[in-house]
């Protein structure tokens, strides 16, 4: 190896490249986090939909059970 001294311009260039690499890494992490958040939100929405459908089914079952002599009663 030769005794190469790093010039100020080279230091600035290397620092700029390091900053750019760090920004790219953060963007990748941010994208992965955003995808994870989307998956989580989709899962929560799916659970909420399933819960609502289950509640509607329960409501319908109670309405059917309550129908009788005097008519249909919704509970």
C-alpha cells in the first residue's frame, strides 16, 4: 500500500456516499415497515369484518328464535 492521503474533496465524496447509502437503507427499512403495517391493518380489518358478520349472524339467529305467537321480535 502506498501512503495515500485522503484529500478533503475525497472525504466529502465519501461522506456523501455514506449518507446516500444510509438514506437508501432507511428507505428500504421504511418500505418493509410500511408493508408490515399494511398487512397488520388488513388483518385487523379482516378480523373486524369477521366479527361484524358473526354479530349479524347472531342477530339473525336471535330474531328467528324470537319469532313466535305474537310476530317477530328483534332482540
